[in-house]
C-alpha cells in the first residue's frame, strides 16, 4: 500500500468539506492517476533531451537510463505515442517509485522540486476529475465500445466536457496550482458547471479593440470586458457586473455562451504549462489573422473551416482582455446529423478502434495540414485546436480549426503561391523550414493523430494507409524520412529561464526503432 502524498491528503480534506460523496471515488482513483502521470513522465525521461541523462539502452523487456551522476533508472519500454497508463513503478538505483512526484524529488535535478510539486497536483487533480466523471468508470478511453452515434452529444461543449484526463502526453496533464478543490469543481469543464462571467468597465480611449465589439458590451464611453470569476477574485480583486453563464471548454478559460459564441477570457494561472492570459499583441493581430486564415481555408476545397474571431479587446493588460469567437458548431450542416467533435474527444466516440477509420481521419488531417504548409501556414493542430466534422454515421468529413495565436506564416512560401503577406510581425512569421515543420508535425502528427491512435503501432498503420494518397512534396518527404518532432514538455518545465519552445525528436512511427539518445542539436 502506497502512502498518500501530502497534496493528495490535502485535496481529500478539502473534498470532504465541499463534496463528501466524491471522496471514496477520489481515493479509489489515486493509484490510476499516479500511473497515468508516471506514464507521461516516463515517456519524457525516455525521449526528451534532458541534460542530466547520459544515455539510454534497452534492457530486457525494459529500458535503463544512465544518469550523469552514475545512477541507473530502469522502467518498461516506452512507447512515445501510447496514451494508456502502463507504467506503475520504476526503479532508481534499486529503490522503487510509484508516485511521479516522489520520483522527481528522488532524481534531485535542477528545478526538480518545483516540478515535483506540479506533478503531485496533477495526480490529485486527475483523480478528482475522474471521480466526478459522467459515468462510474474512470472516463478513460471508450475505444472498446461500439460506436453509437445516436447517443452522441449534439453540442461541442458537451464533447469538450468528456475530455477528463487533459493533455495526453504532458505529465502536468491536470495540474491546476492556485485552484482550490471548490474552484476546480466550480470551473473545470469535466465537472460540468455553469460559470457566470462578470463584466468590468474600462474607458474606451484606454482600450485596444479589433474586429467588432458588440453593443451589449458597450456602455457609453466604456467598454465592458468579460472576466472569469477566478480572475476577478484572485488577480483583479473586483467582480464587476454579472453577465451571462457559459459552459467551460477544454481550455477552462474559454466558455460557450448563448448566441453561438465562444468567449475567451484572461486567466492568469498556470494550467498544464502556460499562464492563460491574453497578450496585447494577440488582441492587436486577432482580426488580421482571422481574415487571413479564412482566405487560406478557402483554398482547401471545403475540407477546412476556421472559426472567425468576432471581436477582441484589452484594457492594455494581459490580465484584463477577452476574445469573442464563433462556435465551431456552426460548421455542422443543419439537419444532417453531423457533429463537430474536438480531436481530443475522439476516443470517446468508439470510432478510433477501427484501423480504417483512423486511416481516413489521418488522410483528411494530413491532406489539409500539408496543403496549408505548402501554401505557407503551419497550424498548431493539436487535439484542442483541431476539430473534425463527423457524418451522422461517424465518417470524418471536414476539419475545423480554432485559435490562430500560435500559427506560423512563411512569407517565402506565400510569395511562391502569389498570396499577399498579412501585416504580421514577431514569432508568427518565419521562413525557417525546421520551425514550420516542427509546428505542424509536432502538433498534428505527434499530437492529434498520435493521441487519437493511442499507440505507435496504431499510428503507424494509419499513416501507412494514408500517405499513399498524398501529393509528394518536400514536407511529406521530411515527415516520412526524419524523426518526428515533438515539444519537450518536461524539459520546458525544468528550464524556467528559457524562452520559447524546446523540442525533441521521437522515433518515426513509419521507421520504428530503438529508443533515441538525447538530441543535442538546436533545442
């Protein structure tokens, strides 16, 4: 019997006070949550270029990692594309570790103590999320179920609330430091709450507005900015006037409200990896990116829609800003039985158990992603940003993409196709081939497609069936012949002073081989 971690005990105490009926399921779910987070951490230890790991080598049915201080860490063979929890313990110089936070503390590496605290929070929050899932099961993948389209949700926010486990590969998949148990239950999408947004006024002449800011959010010479209640209490210190109630989506700070709109609010808390505020720059570029992306989507023969940004506003601070977007649901044909499903929720449909379905989805996603990359735009098409329109029987028909803040745009590629470069500056603009391919392949192939497939073998099968139908381009050749880029999520959390993304190279699922040595090239 493993003793509870102090964070788990603290969450149990808070839960007993606010929702005692969930306590038995929370406690029963802790071993599974520890294994889920430990599996994600072990993936990182086996495949990311962590500077304190000197080497990796197969060892029987497992892998042994040699640390630079001479210690040895042994665990099972690591499938970098697996989503099921298969790591229940690893051994560091003969000592067994079943809890990821205790393992990180035992490794005693630079910045490891802070990361260990985040891992402990991730475990406890994941057990809490599973305890309050919509069924008595732990709400893990439903891929073993027969697809039942007639039982599927109709609205997108219902699909988003089914994504219980968070990021499929990040050890901080459910870390929400700064949120009490009561706040997680009140605001987390998997807990199915209605969240009442507030409105805070700001003088119009002190605000930056792009797009169309609606009349209902204006009051004479003031703009009324939607504010998340957590932000109002913990950051801004004032609640403002009550506005509408909405259903929180996967990102937690974005909510589906009436009128077919999504409201993205600032939330200055660290969720998974990032602080979810809204930069002044992103507000300034939102309308330009929206118009540009809509024009690019028109070049995909109807295979891609991009949700339009309706309006964005900031009071000159990333802590007080909001973005209004149209709902992806509008891209389902009326009366057709079509559903718009976030890729992260696809395992819940039961469709992903079919190799033929996976191949069809991979073919659609790669056709769109590679076509836009050739034109000059690399999407960050991970399982939250990318959605698929399913027919009434579950066939993948079209894609929907949302949140343009982190796309990359290549002036040289646009020019080759006679496409004018929009007025963009900064990180969105690059002609670096590696950066462009990393953005698309890391999010779409190593992210959305891999997590939908759930294993290297299933991903390999889907790609093998799909790539024969794709145009032969230099980008496709790179996808087929080179290691697959993926964000080094754990390295990034252990490198707090480093700016920007850090990357690793995963074994190409089409050329599956041995565990990679640390990649010391440009990170």
